[in-house]
């Protein structure tokens, strides 16, 4: 599985982004203190018990976070690959430029999955995605958020966000992100977390070379879990 | 008879009540038993839930101990630092896992173990799918929690098998005490586990995944639709309350009837409608026959039971006998004795007042009939007087005239074609066709020459209310008899100066006086002259009316009184 600390840049998938005079946007989100890990959606016969040796790890919020530079239309959206690595997606939240083809690839060796988008059951072609197999589709409208899951594996959830921009990036565990091949111009940086856009909008002017931006993220909503 | 009837009514009522109780009483008992069984079922379900919790705690502790093993920590620490997991790494870690698994014995030994690195990748599997590795299981709540530092349990389903799983984080104890992975242990839910859970509860247990029966303490083929319906409608978040909140369901396994209660299973299988059901055999409706069938020797061996039953029986029987004796046997004996006295002539009527109830009514009926017979006799006398002329009335008492033979042609008319039957008189004679009982031996009539002394009155048939006229004389050539009773009492006969001093009449007179004395009758007004005069007049009347040549007189006792009868004799033998 690719290291989440690495910045995932979708610009490499977009041929149109390889333009002359393009710059790079780097930055680090100023994150609030990570919330404690809420009780998971399921429990066993007993409540979970924290181990006595080390404090429990906090919730890794950045794994479910993406940043988007809005202000440019995706001219050649290309293809976005979304890997299914077992009982979870490699990226729990993925941003897809409008018009890009989404390819869900099952990289496991022994588990077939039948994925369905809750908001649009016809979005993903019907049928299971066998091990090492894949299915592709193309979202039709920007701004849509799809929750993709397998009814046989309720814990398997991924969120697909369709954005009207070619510049989308994931965030590493430290909140850092990097977007390459950004055309010069003015953009608005937005942050998507879990299943909704955060109230974070930062103006970014991109020139040649690197442009750094460090937007501040307010307190994150934590979905109430079950105790 | 009142007490006897009341007693019979009470006995019948008691029997009806006993029968009703016997038939009805098992029903509430059956309901109470069914209710107790249902309560026991709910308790058993709750106990199963508690035992599952205890089992989960043991499994979590086992996972914690497994994760604390140094070789496990070391193996996962090394794997976590790798970009990818190769087969060699997988085998090395799997060997470590297998060696640790071997140290776990008995029921605690897991069915499988998953060794997961810090990134959520499965480095190795032991027990099941042991060749698979590298896939990411992070994302499953149990694994996510374990990687975050929590110990917990869950219920998984895989390829139709249900697993109780537990997980623990793997932590390196050296500073800075980093998390290096997690381990997951799985115990298959088996029939043996089900039996252990309900071993002491005398119920059955089954685990289900939606429409599929997974495993149970016993193979029960039941309709799962009602149970699944309850599970589908269950919405409460507290699964522990399911046992008491779920309705009790009647289910059948072939010909066996069960009551079931269902409860949701927690964890991942909850999304697949995983649940367990506790079954208890429904008690059969007891009923009267069923209750009899359940009786054991111990139930009927209690001495007090038989003493009570025997005493009750003897008491009821004794009371019944006493009432029958008081109200039936004793009055009947009294009536019988009274009737015997009547038959013996010791009394003229039955003592009505001495008999109560129906017996008094019988006595009154008999007395009424006696009175009627008396009236009929008087009427008969009148008729005979019209035929023979007035009978001598006086102090002679009763005089019977018996004609042993009638002339073939009676003066003034033809003789009857056939001899009339002997006149009988019976009490309670139901029909004329009934034949008369055998006649008692008849004493021979007193003959004029030579006189045979006082004729012995014919013996009365004891115990029978039959008055029979004296039989005809054996010397009668006609064989027909006519019996007439003439009651004497008047003094209207001829004067004594006209009566000859006949020695035969004298002999008859003396017999008659003697008999009257024997019967305790007064003889003061009875003189030979009057007596002989009456005999003469009756002899003459009989000779004139029957054509006979001689008349014989016989003294006998009738109804305790001296009586005299005249017998016409056609030819003197």
C-alpha cells in the first residue's frame, strides 16, 4: 500500500496540467488536536478496553481529508485509480475531477467485492469486482459525493467526491499536501473531510515555482459512534 | 327415603365435582407449567448472553497474552518497516504464529490467528487461509481498534462459519512504546461450544445468520421465518435486553414442539442479521389422561393418601347403608311384619300410622281394598239372601253354607253348563287369569252319621293374603261347590218350640259353642233352640232350592270367629 505520508498528486493523471509555466502548491494544514478515536460502529459482547502499556492512538483524520484548488476547469480529466486493498480502500476519500474516469481496482488476491454507491446505485457497473479485477465509470456532475460500499462488508466504506477542478491532493498524516503542475493563476483552496466540505476557503495565487499555503482547519466534526 | 335420596344426590354431586376437578384442574396447572418453562427459557437466554460475555472476556485476555509474546512483537515490528510483504516474510511470521498457537491447549485454542502489521496489512495467517497475506484488513472495526491500542471482541462470519474473534494491539515495550501491529484470534462457533454454553440449562441453542442456520447444540429443523422476523424488527441498541424483550415463539421440529426466544448477536454479523435462539421443549398439555400417565409409584405410595381415600370410601358407604336401613329396610320389615299379622288374622287392617312415607301409603291402599272386599262380601250376602231367602240372623255369628253338589236341573231353571270355579279372594290380585295357589289340605266335613267331631278349620296360608272358601266335600258326586257366607245375628227365626231335639243338630250346636268359646266369642245369647231352628230352616231352604236330600253342617273358624256352613248332599253314601 502506498505510504499515506506521501503526497498524492492527481496532476500526474491529468495531461492538461502539464502546461508550461506551471507551479507547485505545497502546504500544511493547521489541524486541531486530533479527536479521540470514537467507539467504532460495532461492538462485541464487551466494550473495547484500552491497553495498559501505551495510550490509544488518536483518530487519523488526515486519512479522510483532501484539498482542492478551485478556479480552473478540468480540460482533460484523464483517469483516477481507486485501489481496493482488502477490507478498505487505499484512500478512504478520493477527489475526482469532473469528467475523469474512475477505475476501482481490486488488488486483493482472494476477496471479491460488489460495490455500490449509496447515492446512485447505477453509478458503478453491477457485479462483483474479482481479485485483481477492476470496474470503471465516469461521474456526470461536479459537486456530487458518493459513498461507495459493499453490503456484505458493512465496514468497507469509501467516499468519492466529484470536483470541478483538475487540482486535487490527499493529505499525509502530518497534514502536508502538494499539488504539481498548477497553472499560474488565482485559486481558492478548499478542504473536504470525511463526507463534507469544511468551512475552510483560502485564496491562493500560483506563480512559477512553489507556492506555499498553510490553511487553518477548525475543529473537526466527529461522527458520534456507538458505545 | 329423603336422606337416602339426599345422600345419593350428595354422592353424585361429589363425584361430579371430583370429575370436574380432575378434568379442569390440569389446565391451569398446564398453563402454569408452560409459563414457568417460558420464564426458564428467558432466564436461559440471559444466562447464555452472560456466558457469551464471559467467553468473550476470556478470548480477549487470550488475545492480549498472545500479543504480548516477544516473538510476535519482534516479527510484526520488522514487518511494519517493510514497503511490501513477501512470501518469505510471511512464512517466517507464520512460523512464529504457529509456535505460539501450539502453546494454547484445549478449548482456548483459536481456530485461526491473523498477525497484522502497523499498517493494517496481514503479514501472516495461521489456521485458516494460511497462504494468504498482504491484504489490508484495516477498516474492520475490530482491527482498527486493535491498531489504535484497544482490546476488544467481535463476531465475524466467513464462508458460512461464524467466529467469535478477539483482537489486541501488539506493542513494543521499549521506549517510546510504539504500536507495531495487532493480532486477531478467531474461535469458530461450533456445536461443542453451543453444548457447553447450555450444558446445565436443559435448553437448546442455535446460531443463525439471516436465513441460514450456522450451528447449534442440537440439530433442530425449525421454521426460521418467525425468528428472523423478530430479529428484523428489533431496533433497540441494548442487545442484552433482547432475551427479555423478544416475544416467545412457538416453533416445531418435526413432531416436537418448542418455544424459542431470539437475541441479536453483536459485532459485524449484526449487519448480516446474526442471532442466536434458545429453545425449550414445550411441555405437553397435561389433561386428565396425561396426568394419570404422569403418576408414579411414589405418588400413590403415601400411606396417608390411601388412609384418606379408604376412610372416605368407608364413611360414604357406611352412611349410605345407614340411610338405606333407616329409610328402606326397617320400614319394609315393619310393613312385612304387619302384613303377616294381617294374614294371620291377628289384625283386621294394616296399621297405617305405624308406617311412614310410601309404606304408609301401601298400608292405606291395602286397607282400602280390605274395606272394599268387605263391602263386596256384604253385597254378595244380600244376593244370596235373595236367592236362598233371608239367612237366620241372630247371635249365631257367621254361618257358611257349602253346597258340594248342585242338581243338574235346579228348581225353577236350568243348571249351569259348567261348574263355576271356586271363588277366590285375594288381596292385590292383579288379574283373574292368575291361577290360585295350591289349596291347603281341607279337613273332611262333619258328617251326620257318624259324627266325626268338631271339624278342624282349614289352615290359613301364612304370609298370604288369600281367603279361600272351604273345599267341596270329597263325597260330592257333582264336584261343584258353592260357597255362601250367611251372617247371623237376627232373632227372626222360628220359635224354639218347633225345633226337634235332633242329636245331629245337638252335636253341631256343641261344636259351634265350643268353637266360639275357643275364639273368645260370647255365647250367652246362643241357645240350642235358636241354633237348631236356624239349621232346620236352612236345611229346608237348601233342599227346596237345590233338590238335595240331605244337608251337612260344618263348624269352622273364619276370620277368628266361629262359622258354620251347610253342604247339600245329593245322595247319602
